[in-house]
């Protein structure tokens, strides 16, 4: 079961109860009604544009869209637009362009690095508005076609495997495992990491495998992968803690853990930028950064060892395509992008090998049957000739 680490469900339910009773604060009546209607539809998965994924949205997503759309509505209210559905294409394009360039900044004066995410969020809202009007026979123009929905790659702290090893001696045994496990598995932290149960871990021979159920993943994509660096430490930890079955593997406070590793990283490596391309300072290190550093580490290993499947790295991290892996390819100074269509990866090889084995088995069975028929023909030639003649006559009549 996926754990609600950040309390998204309760926060959403509290917001919903208040919004239904009093409306949404800081918004005009028109905007409040529109936003509430939109979010309630997303909760059950109705009136979703054909361009978007079907189905109800989870609590994290619901909280995200209600906050972002509300912020957009407030900005346009300050510009004199009290009903977001009356906005023009020019006003929308101009606003998101300003957000992208940094003309319009955050409350702290910073640039919106996720301006593309806001544009995508508003686009989904507008497509919803188009759909509910279309059901009533009213045509609404799509004013979002010209929006730039790309976002800058966020900053992160990059640690090499050697730097990870340097940090271990400054951490407790349990903290060491969390650090290594997150770096090793590329698991999303903290949600996926803290939702993992002991029953999701098993051994194949001497190799430890993790089965990450789709129910706890961000993309609803189940993942299976083996551990490279912390197998023995993991089993010692499970034994020491007396964990089994339905027990969650890890129970710790992510914020406090981040504070601990930030202090260690700053002490060891200084308050410097970890890498010019990554952009994050060592003092800003978090669980999030371990996943990205681990991905780069595996990409380096794949460069050195062709047997390491690029697709297995993608699957391990839970990426639906090669976009992020291409980013890390450039990060380590390699030219060209990764195109799955140009690769015969390990998974494909295994699939082909299985298909070839199946064909061999089928051919073997057919050969055995032919051999048996031949033996029968040799032992009973007259009877077989009679059968063949009868089949021939029947076939001629059908023809």
C-alpha cells in the first residue's frame, strides 16, 4: 500500500470540505465555482480531455492542480479578469511568456523554473472547460496551442559513488543503508521508498531483487531490479529489525534525514556547487538527489560495459521513455541520443531467445509426429494408402 507521507489525502479533504461550504478564499465567485467544479471532476475522472490520461487523479495531483490554478486565477484577477474562462488567447500567451522569461516572478523574486508545468496545468484546465461546453453544444476556442509547455531541468546535487562511500562513516548503520539503497535502486524518495514492504524483496540465488508494485509507484508502472551495492547490508538490517511480510522496510523522518546528510556533505565537500551541470550545492543534498546520482553512475557503468542494458536503467528508474536517460548521457559528456529502436537490448535479446526456443520445441514436436506417421505407414501400408485415397476423393468433391 502506498503511504501518504506528506498527508495529501487529509489536506485535500480538508480543503474540499471548506471549499464546498464557503467557496475558495481569495477568488471571485466565478473563479471559485470554476475551480471547485474542475477539481471535483478530476477527483472522479470525468470530463477529462481526450488529450489527457483517463481516470481519477490522486490526492497529490489534486492538491497540485488546485494550488496552481488558484495562483493563476489570482494573478489574472489582479489584472482585472474576474472570470478565467473569459480570458483571451493573447493574454494567456503573454502571461506564460512573461513567466518563462522571468518578467513575472515568484513572491520571493525568483524565476519560475517550472513555468512549463504551470502552462500544462492551465492547458488541462482549459481543455476540460472546452469539453463540458462541447457537451452542451457550445464551441470554445483552444487558446493554449501556442503555449510553451517545456520546463527547465531542475537543479540537483551530484554525488559520485566514491563520495557516497566517504559519507558512510559519518552515518549510523540504518542511515548508511538508506543512503546506499536509494543510490543503488534509483527508487523515488520518499514516497516509493517508504511504501516498500519486506514482502517486495526476494532472492534469486545469491542476488537480491526488488519487486516494486505499481500501486506504490508514481507512474503506476511496476518495476523489478536487482541490487548492486547493498544486498548484504539490507538482509542484515531486516534481521536486526525483526521485519517480515507486511512490515514497511523503512520508517524514518525524511526531513531529518535530509538535514543529516546535508550537514555531512557540507562538512566533507564544502558549501560548493557539486557539479556545474547539476547546479545544486552539497549543502542542499536530499534523498531526491541520490536517485539522480545513481542514474548517472549506472549510465557510466553502461558506457564501460556494453552488457548493461540501457533499457534496464530506464525501467529501473521508472521512466516511460529515454528523455531523462538522454539527459544523463549528455551529462557525462557523451554525444548522441539513445533511441530504443536502434538498440537490441538485453530484454529484447531474452525475448528473442525465448521465441527461438519455442520455435525449436514446435519444430521438434512436428518432427516427432511426422516420424510416428511414417512408422505407421511402414507397418500398415495398405490401410494408409486407403485413407489417403479417401481423403483425396473427399478433397476433390469439396473443390
